C-alpha cells in the first residue's frame, strides 16, 4: 500500500473513531490507530465485526446501546430480518408458507442490522433523533463497541423493530465488567431466594453468572418485590443438588425486550466472606463457561460460522 493511500485510510478511520467515540478523540493519533488496527483492537472491516453480531444473534445475547454519548444505557437484542411469508393457493384457499431462508442469513450481506426495540422504552423515542449510536457487546475477554446510525423503524412479521446501518467501526475495550457465563435453561439450574419481610421465598431461573455476581429472570409481579441495594440469601441448585449458599446484594432491576416478549431481570452481587465460598462460585462459573463453550462450538459447526463466547 502506498503512503498516500495509507494516510487516506487512517484519516477515514480517525474521523469515524472521533465521531462515535469523541471522549477518546485525543488518543487517536495516526500511529495509535495504525497500531490498534494491527493488534485487532480497532476493527475497520465489516467482516471483522460480523462474527460478533452473529454470536449475539445465535446466542440471544443482550447488548447495551448508548445514544449520542449520553450516560443512560439502553438494552436490546439482535433480531432476524425474516422475509415475508409466501401466499399460495391450495384447493381454492390461500395459505401461507415459509420462504427458503436460513436464520440470520441477512447478516452475511453486511448491509444492515435488525434489533428489537430498546428497553427502557423511552430510548425508542430518543433514538429517532440520535446522530450517533454505540452498540456494546460483551465477550469472555472484552467488550466490543460498534458505531452505527439508525436507518429506519420497520416492521418484520408484524413486529416493530429498529433497522440500523451495518456498523462502520468497532473497538475492543478490556476491563469493562466481569465476564458473565450464560446459564443454559437445559443445564438444570434453579435459584432459590429466601423470603424477607413482605417478599415470599421464590424459585427463579438463573440467566448468567460471574465471579462477582449473577442475574436471574423473574415475573413482572415478583420483580416489584425487590429493591436495589437490599440484601438477600440465595441457594443455587443444579438438578436439585445445592451448589452454593450465599448472601447477596441486589444491584440492578431491569426489563429487556426478548424474542418472546419483555423479560424482567434482577442482578445480584455476591458477598464472598471466605475463600471456600469464592472457590465454590469459581467452580460453578468454570463449569458453566465450559458447557457454554461446548454448546457454541457445536452450534458453530452446525452453522458453518465462527461464534465468539
């Protein structure tokens, strides 16, 4: 590559980085950008961003959305861009059939990105006038932040969704948060939360777990019984065998749009007073992460694409 062409590319990348990540504009010197591209910390090609978006779609991951650099974070999921059903006449009656389409195939075109409406819902109003949108995906080693813009509000199979342009720039950010290993529903895990005051004891479905805490799904009615910063006692079971018993602090209460409707969740921070308690949590996280990695490897082989944990 000649010097002039190289300088042109670096200036284009610098412009995108400065636009989508203005708070770090001073760090993006031509040399820093060149080093970042070589090290894989700055992603400038659509094909380098594609595996992260495919992983988010096939693993049903929640990701964060920031609008115009505001500190308030919204949540969403990657959705499929399903083609319309095909009308056919069979014995004088109109019937609908699925067209030939492989789930997630539209992502391979790298032209746009379909996402579910944001939670909280106020974000769906603010996003219409947003000039820059940052999507933050989490992996086992880092966060991947991508810059994009909203193309349109569209409807896919009667479901209102957000249509973004395919991200034009990405960057790796390490140390954003502890990695959370997804706990599969078929893994046999259940979370028992001891009752307290006016809140009865209840059993919930765990969503993910890290060395520091975990999140769980809860009904809309039961979510109202939890308060941020309150403490609770939990017991985590797998196939009716208790794996660990801990005191926790409620750190987050949220709702996230899912493919089957709105999901209500709570996030807990573990209190680990002893080394044995910490070790028990580490064993669970390691086991869950290993099983999830195996699940992703099998799915990657089946789909013929590389999914990232």
